[in-house]
C-alpha cells in the first residue's frame, strides 16, 4: 500500500469515526463528517468515489452557508442546512459515507 492510500483512508476514516462515535443525532454527526471531508483533496479518492462524496456533501449543504448582511459566515453550509432537514435524510447520507469507505477499503 502506498502513502496515498494511507492519506485517503485517514481522512475518510476520520469522517466515519465522526459518524460512529460523534455525539448527537444523524444531522450533527453527518455535519461533522462533511466538515472533515471538506479537508480531503479531490484527488485522494478514485473519481467514482469522489463523485459520490461530492453528492453527499452537496445534499448535506444544500442551503449554503448562513451569512450576515456583510457577507460573514454565521453558520457553515452543513450546519445551516441541517437545521431544517429531516434526521432520516442524514441517516441515509451517513450510510452512503460508510459505504464509500467500505468500497475504498475493498479496493486497496
């Protein structure tokens, strides 16, 4: 296994760890996972898995950030979106992140 695979697994593992061991409901755990996934370089995953991560992040951050009149971010896009969405939607997103993690590990 080369170093690139270790980096991939580390970032994705941190996100999965937030899903499994994080506090709160699925919304708060997926929010934490997505904030971690934002730190991942788009080249760290195979293109098909990266597309799926992007879809999860787009869904979890659909409403965009909450900004002040001056344009300052008051609430990141994931936290802002999670305030008005169903927990079961986030449970599905959590499962998708986990499936992506498992598929990546099956390939390496």
